C-alpha cells in the first residue's frame, strides 16, 4: 500500500504542475510575445511520475498594431485556448483520479489497522 500512496502522491504533484502550467498559459493568452509552457511527464523508478516544464518557443501570430510610434508588427502569444482548455479538463480529471487513489489507500490502511488491533 505504501507504493500506491507514493505513486498517487507523485501523480498529484505531476498533474498539479500541469494544471499550473495550463492556468499560466490561459492567464497570459492575450499577452503580446508570451511563450506558452508545456509539461512533459516521465516515469520514475520505483514508481512515480516526474514533471518537467519547458517553454515552447514557436512564434505566435504576427499582426500590425497601432503603437505610440505608428503601426508596428507585433507578435502575439503562441497560446491556443482551443487546446489549453480541454487539456486543463483532462489534467484535472487525472489529478482527481490520483487523489481518489490516495484516499482509497488511506482507507485500506485504516481497515488493516482495525483488523490487526
């Protein structure tokens, strides 16, 4: 049961990081020149998940905007809200699944302690 708790905690941290990244991307979607971040998940030994955050340096859409110096070409953010919002939903469900695993392991440990005492 300890391994279930460790893997669930690892999953909570990893998907928490993904949700934070999604939230940051959505919050900065209208910031000119903002580069979104992406979280890569990798398995770790003995059981668990490691989250690595990296910037996506692809250019955003360039548009002409009126500035104090006249019309200038401005690069918008490279965040696609059509991709971020569904990904955030998926990440929140994965977070909830890991939380439920942790709760179940805790209940199982409690029942085991009741039986042995």
